[in-house]
C-alpha cells in the first residue's frame, strides 16, 4: 500500500500559487462487498466455480463444476450448468444442464456476454466446444467442436479457457493447452489464430488461461498461466510485452488464471495459488493486491484438495478476503467478481475511488479514502502538464 505524498504549495510574486503536484491522479480501492453462492451441491450452491459474467441488469452467471461419481465417471446431475443469481445474490435458476446433447455441458468453464449481440458464450471442456445462448438463455448453437487441445502430461487444466470480444463482436477463446487464442465470428466461424507455440519467449505460451481485450486500447491481455506472467498483445495479436515473474512477492505470480481490464486500463489478475488478486497499470506496473489464503484453526494456509478428494478445501475459511485459490473473474460497473475456487463461492469486491483530478489550471481536489479491515488503497500519478514555465516565473519574481 502506497502512502499519499503531501501536496506542496508555493507563493510567487503577488500571491500566485503554484501547485507542485502531478496533473492527474488515480485512486483505486478494493473492498469486500458480499459473496454469491455457498459451498455444496444443491440449488444455489457451487463447487469449483470457474467462469463468471454479469449482465446489464446485474445478474451474475457462474459456470458450476463437473459432477463426478466415485469411479471417475461423470455425474450429470451435479453441476454442469451456468448458475444464475440476481443482483442481490439470490439464486434464480440455471442455463443448460449436464450431458453431451445440444446446450448441455460436461464441465462448463469460461462464460461471457457478447457486448454487440448480447449472446452468451460458454466453454464446454469435455465436450470440446463452445455453447452459444441468446440473451434469455435459449440455446442457439455449439461451435469449435473438437478444436481445443486435450489434457497433456503435467497439467491439470485443458480445453476452452478465457473468452472475450472485440468491438466488432468477434469472439476470442483461449485454447489452454494449444498455447493459442482462436478467433471466431459471432456465429462461430473460425477466422484467425493467435500464438500456437509452447515456450517462454514473447508470443509463446505455457497455458493460455484468462483472455481479455481492453475496452480502451483494444490490446489483448493474456494470463500465461505456467509462465507466471501476463502477456500483452496488440489488437492484431502481435506481442508487445509481458509482466510478472514467478513468486509470491508484490507483482509476482503463481499460475494466474482470471484477468480483467477496466475502462481506465487497470489490469486485475487472479493470482491463483497465491490466493489473491493483483492490480497493475496498463504498462504492467504493480499497483496493489487484495486477498489472503484460507487458514485452518492453527493459522496455517489450507491446501487445495487432492486429485481424489472432493472439490473443497478442508477446512473451509469463509472469512471475507480469504481464498483457497482465486480463479475466474469478471468486472462490471465498478465491481470485481472473483471465484473462490475451492470454497464454493464468488467474492464480490467494490472497485472504488477511480478519480480523475483536474488539470492545475483549475482547482485541484484530492479525496482521501477511508481504510477498512479489508481495504487496500493505491495512488498512481501521471506526468504533469505544465501551465507555465516555473523556472521563468521564479526568475521574474526574484
């Protein structure tokens, strides 16, 4: 958390005041608001929530996990649907069902609304496809059937990962183990591929997880999971730069999954194993983080469940701001929705205080934001745009 520096005022000549401060400032706070869903297998309960999205009415849609029998075969009566919650967090129904038929799922993952058409797109892992629904949840079509790379040794994830859209409504979907992003028209015709090579160089990937197109620049931000970094591509898919490194310190990452970009080009990254969200500016400069690992009665971090265990950490720690891995994310109208991967819920954070301060030619106001038990605050300053030549003014008034 950065401290706010004092503003310095100087008197020149006949009382002209010079403001020695940045011309613009941004303040961002992350506060716990509420949780959606609860751990379990009944209506309105969640297990391994992955994709999250929010419609224009504030309803939240969450891709619920894959039910599995003790012998490892799928149990389509558990999960395998997009659960819908009202703006107040009440469970109001589901889209899709478990199975292999039209509009059914065998482990739903990424989910989002196309801002141009209003249609809902959702990844379907074991059926190896994307399911498309209209804004009311009526099934339209499946596409990209069989186009996503399957499980490979040493990895636990595969299939369609992040989904995002450009200003034309074209659809971009991560192929996790294919180390690439597939581009489709809104009706599912493939029209492009970005990446496709495993490696650590720019433009290469090791697990394409979250994918998000900036609403400001059109640049593509990719959570490059096993490279423990975020890659930034231009709108045509040309690599520009990467940020993040392996670790648990500020700005470091351990298998980032979800990624979001707001209308100020702040970048929010679900730093999964570190059980937190980290915030960066558009150039990859670390700004702040929020969240801590779930703890047991002895105050030690709760490990994620093993491969043959159930889908929840043991014990659960449902304290606000505690996560057992952060997963899928969504940003909407000043709120960040973060999947609490192994605790069967989505935590909702208020993203507040993004303030544009006027230029020095007018009065400068700066609001100091309150601190709470689960609040983090950052300040980010831009370059001053001078209204006059300070050195010249000092000479004239000496």
